[in-house]
C-alpha cells in the first residue's frame, strides 16, 4: 500500500493518478481518500488502519498544523487523524508527502 499525505489542496489526488497512470474514475476503484475524516468517529484505529491498508493507495490530508481548536471534540478528531496516519505509515510500503504539488518520498521509493 502507498500512503500519500499532505495539506489540503496540494495535489495529492493528481499525484496519485500520475503514480498509478490512471484517471479519476479508475482512481476511485484503486484508492481511498479523505481517510482523516474517518478517524474522529472510530473507536478502533488499528482495525481502521488494517481495513484501509487493503487499498492500493490511501490518501490522507494532514490536519493539526494550524490553530488548535477550542472544541474538545475537534481536538480529539485531529489527534485521532494524526494517530491514524502514523498507523497507516507503519503499514505502508511507501509513504509520499505532496506539498505544493511536489512529491517527497518519506518511506520506500518512487
């Protein structure tokens, strides 16, 4: 599994399509994205990571790099999203961070 992470609107899906050599329709069959949204309501992040790692590509938006929310539930959701990314990165064969449209390999090779 390849994990692609990065800030919102930085070209993660576009890069995934280039990496897989496919279009948007095929990407929807081979990848899953916005997985950070699943973490906040999940009671078992290990099980979620195992389920998601069955996909060829997992795309997650980094959260928590900005202002810390005052709402405790929002803070907990951000923490869960970060923990999920860590679990996915551990399982992944390859981890790529996309920033400003540029891929940076953090684990594995292109």
